[in-house]
C-alpha cells in the first residue's frame, strides 16, 4: 500500500502532551480568533528592516557542492534566530452523554485548556522586530523570547493567517539581524540552510538544496474566511534540509547568509522529518512584515477571478490553444479584473513579464502587491497575446 503523506506544521509539543500527538493535532488548529493584544505598530519602520539584497548586488553566484562553504552563513544566521515560547489558553468542546442522562445537563461543555508551545523566530531589524509563524504565537497570552541566554517578554505586533506569518517585538536594540534575500532568484539545486530550535535543541543548523518552488500543499486551506479577510496564500519553497518540531518560524538562508524563507511545515508520515520541508518565500515575508509593522494589518489585493490550472486535459476539453498558464473561468462583476477587461477563457501567461504557470505561483506574485499598484498581465485570448494593465484597488 502506498504510504500517505501527512503535512505537519513544525510547532513544538504542547506542555504535558507527547510530541508525536502534538504534531498530529497541529493539522486541526482552530481558526485565529480576535485578540485585544493585537496592536498596530507605533514606532517608525527601519529602512534596514526591509532591504532586499539580490544576488547581483552581492555578487552572489551558485556554487557546486564541492566548493560551497556554508560556515560563514551558519555562524551569521544563528546569531539572529531566537527561541520562542508561548503560554496559551484555548477553548475546547467536550461531550459527556452521562451529564444529560443522570443530571439533565447539556452534554456539550466548553472548557479552557492551558498549555505551552515553542518555536523559532528571526530578527529582521536592529530595533528588535522578529518574524515567526502565526501558528507559533496563535492564542498566546504571553510570548517569551530567548536570545543569547537572555529571556525577553515580547509584544505581538500583528498576525496574518493568510500566509501563516506574525511579527513580534522585544525591547532590545542594536541587535544582529538577517537581511532579506530575493527568493525569486533561488534556483533548483541551490544550497540552503534551515536554522531554528527543533525538539528544543537550540541554535540548530541543517543543510539541503532547493527541491521545488511555488508548492501548494493545502496547509492553510482551512483558514479561508472571506468575512475576516483571510485568503490563504501558498507558494512554498520546498527543500530537503532537515526540519522538525520547533523549527517553525526559523530561518531559511542561502549560502551568503541572506534570509530567503521562513520554515513552516514538513511532509511526513510519522510526524517527524522524512525528507521534505517547506518555507514561505522571503519576498512574501518582507511584504507582509512591512505591512504588519507599518499598518498593523496586511494590505492585500485580489484580481476578482475564478481560475483553473491549465494542462493538456483542460486544454483539450475546452478547445484552448495552449496547455500552459492559468485559465480564467469566471470574472467577478465590479472586481479589478472586470474593470481592466480581463475575460473568461483568457489564459494568464505572465505577470510583470515573469512566466506564471500555476495558481500557487500567481497567488505568490499577487501577495507582493498593495492597493494602488498597477500590474501588467499577459494573456492569450484565442490566438492573440494581449498585455492588460490591471489597477489593484
């Protein structure tokens, strides 16, 4: 029988619960609830915080396995990755049929469960801003950060369930931090490092290569909630760097020590690392963290279309001229696409000149834009290629 693959977020075990059980339970995390400790950033953003250093600017180049020296990147990254511990209270619904049978009371009861969880975070500015996963700090009453054997209480700046990201801040300045690299420039086979605190083993570094890009693993699908403005974005970097429980929110860095992703999940049949891990691309992380720090929320845009990944079967069934790209199956009236003359049966080929061949890739690109931006989208309409400018509102 073919072993099924279970996607598991890499959050550490809850207090008093075996690690294996916690990893399985993490698949059914409750939806993010509103919390009055979510606050807008009051401090001006640091220009260093969101600087992207591209391979060109840094004279970076891919190295072969024989000549690749990962020591400088490892030593730099461990200084900027922290250990996060959260204390949380979550509501649970229990069912006891004997309560009604013997006492006439409701068999369903809501009770509070107190626990503790841990993960990792990455310092992204000298002023103490730290990015981590939303599921690491979800429902937290108290967030503690260990850095260089010192314990700090962190403030929650903001969360984004759509991308599973969150920003916290400690009252410490002059910190070592990681600069953002350009995750779009990552190449298949390129060496990367995963840095975090797996299984409570602090400051752990593992190495691997980029196995795939723009992966959709249906990890965040359950978070979909249009009324709350939650539109899951999955465009993960897949690597074979070993990641386990506790690595959530840790750094994925390239061989030059630049932050190219935030480690988030593993693919596993037993709850532990068995070959593949997934990270949120740094370009998405940079945009989300900037918005959370500056506005306290993410400024997100939507095209207003229903879409379908194209392939040979879809193209044949619908008499399309190509099996590439993404097919627009419906245009929502009054949406951004409708206002810009995108139409049903248009096939999206590229965004801003970059070929776009999957829904995951398209969502990853759109996550980088904000209201007011204008985007050039190339489509195939019948036999004709057309460039259409869409103003995002």
